[in-house]
């Protein structure tokens, strides 16, 4: 007899799940080195939080300061063009609810799978297309730039051209902050998503932004409700976002690390096919075997069941981790 409870959709696998890694490789040495995400392994040096950030609710003035810092950091005209949220994932979930159901949505892929899943849950006709030519005329076009996992870039004007008149272009720039590319400013029919946690290595704080026209920002904020962003996240954003010097230094350092990782992959007979300064994606002749050897050594990388010859590597955080990875890749 059935339980009477409907089963939900199969969960989308994500990086960072060390519980899953330990179940796959129970004899692996500790501590695990998690290379399965695209999060900066060298976090921003936050000072201690003031007690008030933890024991009182954030005020509208606190949120306004955060939105102003984000507008200046990301090239938005002003704070009215910024919606702050507890991570970009919740914005990915909310956007489909603000668009008329059964809209044709084209997601340029393969990419971050939550985009297509969220628009499907929202009752839309979703198609994953290989390029913007396949998205032509869609009511909503979604692209990640730089793309995860291949690093492809998409310009805002290219997305706008593909969208049907009156439609919406969604440009997810979660990995753009440390890349040598121009930030995308919001405009009519364009919403840009930016991730704070990946860039600053503070993903656990859960902070992200949507840059959009003020009318859409107001609808997003209404859907999020009051106090959507925590006091500690607001304090961290107000401190880190204006620190352009740290971002420039981090971009240079992580770019050096990405080049080092490329050399290690090449020496192990892998072929780098793309990525960003925070992760590299490569093809291997025996990717499943390499995934197993890495796992048995306590190194967790990202694999793709639908593309079994590919592995994605995040950046090691320190010398010991680099040495441990090097030993396996040799």
C-alpha cells in the first residue's frame, strides 16, 4: 500500500555536499578537501560582527546602505535598481512567479540546472537550448555569464535581441566579479543576478542581488517580504562590497591559481574545456576512475552524470590542499 504522499521532483545535485562524499568514500582520510564548488577558497577578512547585527532586526536604513553599496559595486544607477536577497537562489525561485504562466522560456545550457527547474515549477514552457539562436523569440531568455560549467560569455544586448518584444532577459552573473569583463547594468527588460557569497568566499551568509528596473525590484522585494536579509549579511555586504582593492587583488590571485590548476590538469592528460577563475572544467579519458581516486584520497570534485567524461575542479584553499591534489593528478 502506498504512503499517500506524492513524491516530489528528484533533487538536483549540487557541489559542496561533503555528507554525500563521505557516503561515497567512507574510508577517505579527513579532513576532506572540497573542490566541488565555485566559491572563492580565500574568504574576505571580515571583522567581528557588532552585537547589534545579531540581536536586533535590520532596519530599512541598514538595507538601504547595503543596496547603495551593491549599486556602486555592480554598476547599477542607484539603490532603487537593486533588490537584496538571502542568496541568488531565492531570486531564481521568485522570478518565475512574477511572469504570466505558460510563457515560453529558453535557458541557454548546459548550465546551472536550478534555472530551468524553477521556471518549470512556475508553470512555464521551458526549453534548454544550446545557444542564443535557439532562444530567438522566447518570452524569457536565461543565460549564465560566465557560464557554469563551461565559462561561456553572453553580452546583455545579445540576450535582449533574442527575447520577444515585451519579454524578459535574465543574465546570471554569479561568477562575473573576479573576471575581466564589464559589469552588466540593468535596463528595460533585463534583470542581472549577482552573487556575493561566491566572490567573497562567504556563501554561508546567504546574500545575493538582482539588478533591475525599479518596478521589478519593487515586485521582487514584495515577494521576499520584510527582513529577508539578515543583520550579519547586511553588515558583511556593507563592509566588503566597497572594497575594490580587495576584489582586484583576489581576481589576480585566483587567476594565478586557475592557471596553476590548468597546468596540473594538462599534466594529468586532462583537457581543460572552460571555466572561470574560481573553477575549471576538464575532459578526461577515464573521468569516473579519476573521480574515484580523488574521492578515496579525500578530495571531492564535481561530476556530471549526463556528461561522464567531464569533471569540474574548484580551487584548493592552501598549500597542503594543492600538494594533496597534485599527488593524485600525477
